C-alpha cells in the first residue's frame, strides 16, 4: 500500500516542483471545450499532490482559471472579479466553477 501511495501521491521535493508545471499544462483548447473537464483535471492534480507540504490552494486554482479562461470567458470572469473587488473578498472557487459551467 505504501508503494502505491508513493507512486500515485508523491511527497518529495521533485513532486513539489512538478505540481505547478502540471497545473500550467491544464488549459482549455477552445471555446467549444467544456470547462468542467479542465476543472476535473485540476481536481485530479489536487488529489494526486494532497500529501505535499505545499498544497494546491483554491486561490492558486482560481488564478490559474482566470489566466486560462480569460480570452474565452472574459465577461464571466470580469463580472466575478468586479463583484469580488466590490465586496473586498476573493473570488469564490465554487461560484467560479458554477458560472463557467452555466456559460458553456
């Protein structure tokens, strides 16, 4: 069991450097691609590296989604960003996912 955990949920320095690189490879190929597929890939990555000291936080995920989806869903993202700034809070992860899904 420990061998499987080490293989599929690594917890070492190299794993900590691979996590952001793998996150940066997750993107939407086109406007026709369902954004929930991208979210599922991110969730899998988050689970894989859950044992890491440096975890994949919701803030990092939201920033990545804004970066990746900025050109495809600009009105959705700008609306969420404006509302969050007005309320002086961070963009809610689940609200972001819901808005992307409804805009697809």
